[in-house]
C-alpha cells in the first residue's frame, strides 16, 4: 500500500540516485478540496514525467511527483509550498534537485527554490504574479517556458519575474512557445522535448548542452517556433 501521508511519490527510483527531479502539477487559486492523482491537473504532467525519465535514464536520477494535500494555493497559506518543502525533506540524503512545475506548481517551485538542495527551477506556463519574491533564488538557475496564447497565466508577468530574478539567480531565462496554450495541448512534443532537455542540462550542465539559445537569457526571452 502506498504511504498516503508521504508528499514525495517516486515514479522512477534508481537504486542509488545521484540527483532528483520533483514534478509539481497545477491547481486552483483557492480550494480546500483534496488533491487527487486522477485530477486533470495531475494527469497533465504524465507526459513530462515520461520525457524527463527518458532524458535522464542513464544518469541515476530520481523522478518523483509531489503530492499536495489540497488543490488550492489559498492565499498567504501557500499550501503547495509547504507540500514541496515536506517532499524535499523526504529525499534520502542531499541531492541536486530540479523542480519542474506547471501553473500553480510553477509558483510553488519558485517559492521553494531557496531550499539548499535545489539547483534549478523550471516553470511551465507558470503562475508568477507581479511582485512574486525572487531573492530566495540566489545561486539557482531559473527557466520559464510560456505559450504566447496562454489566457490563464500571464506571459508578461512571467517575463517580468524572470527579469527580476536575473538580479539574484545564477542565470534566468525565458522561452516563448509560439502557439502554446496554458494546458500545453498545442505543440505538446515541443513542450515535452524542451522541458526535459532543460531539466537534463540543469542537472548536468557540463555534460549536457543547453537546448535554449543565448537569446533566451536576454531581455525579452526567445521565441520557440
């Protein structure tokens, strides 16, 4: 029986992991309803889990989902952030970690990015509202992928957050998915391929090339066509 009290749900577990990727799905701005793995927001991340696992198959990388207690962010409580931090605490020993989060999960990843084991944060169509704190990202790598047809979260706010993060993060970049929507249903292969390649690069920057061009780390990001 799975441990329903655990916040870390391993989906690919090497015998001796040398790094970890934690996958954070989206949710709602406010909701006290329980989060369940069969909800659409969670299922939407399954292709990313498979892509990340395939891209890191020979690197002994633990790939795990973070189990939320509730579906909502819920104001100042920021419930999913607490869940992410608890999941990080359930890892066995210090490992370099990349947090991969969609929408609300991207916001939780950004907030939890100050954990000492976190090497990088990757936001997919992230919910990074104006004024979202970035000082916790000192020394980390931050990458956002955002569709130019997203009508749920703001590309402009994501770009602003990335610009502000450049003042503290080791590196911060933005790639704009041409025709991409919030659910990442348009051009799914581009989303999956790019996200998994970015994660692989952040885990092994010397051995894995950066899939994004230098312009992604410039003023306004880079369009992926």
